[in-house]
C-alpha cells in the first residue's frame, strides 16, 4: 500500500456536512450539543468527539454575501510535530502508520497530563488535537486506518456527495490536485492554490486568500516547533539512553 | 545496543533474547539513522491488528433506501450476525445509481434513526386542548383514526356544488406526504384518498 493523501477541493463544497456526520457515524462518536452562536458552523469547534468539522465563514463583498466553506480535519503531516511533542512525554502516545502515513493517537495519550496536552496542541500547526477532560484521552481524525487498511475509503470521503473529498495514493492525489488548480486558474480563479501540499496529507484547494477561510487553513508560524520542543528533541536521545541503562 | 533494548522493552511484544542477527543489524542501522527515527520504540502491531479486524467484515449487509427526501439514495445497513441483529454501521451503497455511495448529513445519520433515545416507538396521542402526549397501542390508534376519518367524511361529504354540478368530494380531510414514499406506495395512497373524495392532497416537498 502506498503513501495515502486526501484532496479537499473547497470549490465543490456545499457545506452539507455529510462528511462530518459520516465521521461521527463510523467512529460512533456522540453528538455534541449545539446552539445558535451566530454561525451555521455547528458545533462551533472540533472536539474529542468531533474529528471533522465544516467551518463556515461569511464575508460581505460588493453588497453580496460570499460563503467560504472549509471541511477542517487533521492534515496527517509527513513529519508530524505533535508526534515529536507527545513522544517527549510518553513513548507510543502518537504513532504513524508506515503504510498509509496516518498519524494515530493511541490509548497511551491518556497518560499525558493536561499541560502536556496543551503543548501537543500548540505544536500542531493546524490546531487539531483535542482532549477528553473526563478520560484524558487525546483524539482526532484517524484517517479511518481500519477502513483504508481493508481497501475502503475513509468515511468522510465515501459520503461526500459533491466530489469535494478525494482520497488515494499520494502521487495520484497530488497530480489530481495540481490539474484542478491549473483548470481553475484557466477559468479565471487567479488565487486558486493548494495549501501546504508538500508537507501534509490532507491537501486543501482554495480560490481566495487562505486566511479568509480559516485562521489555521495553512500552517501557523507562531505554533509548530517551539524552542522548548526543539530543546527536548535535542535531549531526548540522552534520556532514552538513561532509561535504557536503567532497564539493563 | 542500548537503543535496541529500549525499543524492545517499550514495544513489549518481543523479548530481547529473540533478536536475530538480521533484526539486530536492522535496528542498529535505524538507531544510527538518528533523530528522525526517535520513535522507533513504537509497535505497529496493534494498528495492524485493528486494520485486519474491520468491524463490518463479518456483518450482514442489507440494502435500503434513505427515508428522508425524494432523491432516494441507496444505503447499506450492516447488522451483526450474532443473533442480536444490532446495527453496526450504515453507509452509502456504491452500487446504487442515484448516490453511488455518497450521502448527505441526514442520510449519513441514518444509524441514529434506530439507535437514538429520542426515537418514538409507539403511537402518541395528544387530545384536543391537552398539553400532554399519551402512549397508545397501534390497534387503538388505527381504530381511532378510522373512526374519525369516517366521521369527518360523512359529515363533510358534498355530492353537488353550488352550481348543481356533481362533485362527490370531502373538504373536511386533507392528506400530506410524503417525499419518502415510493411509486407503489404513492399509487395506493392516492387511490385511497381519491376514493374517499379528498381534494386536498399535498406533498411535503411543497410545504
């Protein structure tokens, strides 16, 4: 099985939220109590029981309302900073599936304290991980690795009725995405672009300034690898050695 | 060497004694590989194990049509074979010509139609001017509906209109629905309503 990737073409998204509900259904996640908070985006944010969320942004331009839809999810980074951070605390809390590249949060995330979790969350350039305050488990999108491993599409991609969500081998997905950008630019969408395509596995296509869609649509510089994390990465082999010696 | 021990201890599956020469070479090489492989200690066994036991693998598959709107998307319902017949999963039927596997938010939530606690399992009756719903048996509900239909029809039936033309209709009853009906059900309903003399026959999609 080759390295996998998503292609999320926001120009086709109608914000029906089929993906959002299909994700809940497959993962048997409980519903979140929603309320009218001034936006159609509901629930208001991702949570430990909401891995996929269609973000809504409405902008007025020329007296008309313009919708920006962004079906947010974990990007499954090629080199996930959250994994590095989490490993600094508990080995095996976050693992990466070698065949698909899926970044998976294991049961061991329960062993992370809430301040540890804050660091994990802050190290994510896309603000994805969420912690269950009850159990301490940290969770997010799993890339439906159980489905993918058995030749099925992830639940969100399978459900998408408009063709916004695509999933497949990374090479093919990148080709498809680049072709779509070229086609859109030809049609006059000058700002058509892929977001961080070279470093992540959930590649979004947008046709306007990415920050209009959502603050974390592209990797944020103020998060990512902090000085603290860089230091810990530097020292980790040493601590590994010490525990190794201790066990010997 | 220490790095090798560390990863096997953490992995917990293989004991240090079982390291073959080939494994040793492999892991030593990886350890030298440096920081990028700092996570060598993880054990992919659980991931692989879960990937092999897909929860719908042995489930019984039954096809159905989404009951919500007039599009009529095809859905596969996965139920357990262990006798309980519990629904494990519902998802779009890729072989269905209408939706080809896709579903909207409502269709994707079909699972809850059965499992939700808010599901109404018995007929509920609210008497005129009452603010409470009362549970009622199907037999009671159906007889009550039949009795009232007969009563309303008999009292509101008109054979001729103001101009003396024969109309044979009732204006006392209206029928509403449904987008979720198939052709055959629509035919049966329409026939019955027309036979009763209804003129107000509506469809929820236009309300």
